[in-house]
């Protein structure tokens, strides 16, 4: 089974000049944790995940020390969230994301996803974003394919 047979094509995308807030709204509306970032027609230039949104708020490893001199004010960190949402997508996106092609086997795509611990991966054809492939898409495809045979 090939990627194009199971990938999702009703894509929601972002531009690098969008605010992080607008991307989080898209993620919440679509119940997904990643939005591809495109330029022009649909040239993929990056990905934004919920982790990318929260990463600027995380303390450094040394900030976890709990003593009066070095402790981190976690309430203050949370108060920085509105500022993080006002940033531009290009400031937090992962550039040049790993992609798969429409005619790749889905289990090959799944192996890349497993190696990187991704739940979804962009599908690109000749530099243009044509779909997204999720773990759910792969499972659904394999389940229905096997159900039809057996």
C-alpha cells in the first residue's frame, strides 16, 4: 500500500509570518498537534508542533533546581505564554522537515516516523505539499486492506 492511498489531503497550513496564536487555534480546531508551514503555492518550508509552541516556556535543566537561590518561578513561566503566542511562526518552526513521497510504501513512511517518534509526516511531491500522513491513516489503511482480503 502506498502513501497516496491513505494520506489526508484536506490540509490546514500556516505561513511563516502568521502568529503562533493563529497556528494554535488551527491545531485546536482540527484536534492535531502539527501544522505544515508553506510558501507560495504550497512549497513546504517547515512544521510547527504543539511542542514547538511550548518549548520557549520550558526551563533549562539547571532551572529545575529547587533551592531559594536557583529555583524557577513556574507561575511566572506560565504568564509568559501570551508573549509566546504573539511570536511569528518562523521563529519557532522546524525548518526542512522530514518528508515522504506519495508513492512511498506506507510501512517505509511508518519506519521513518517511528525512528523520529513522529505521529504525522508531510507528504511532498516535487517540492509541493500534497498531504499529511498520520499513524491513524496508516492503521486505517492497513486495517481496511486486511479486512477486505480476510
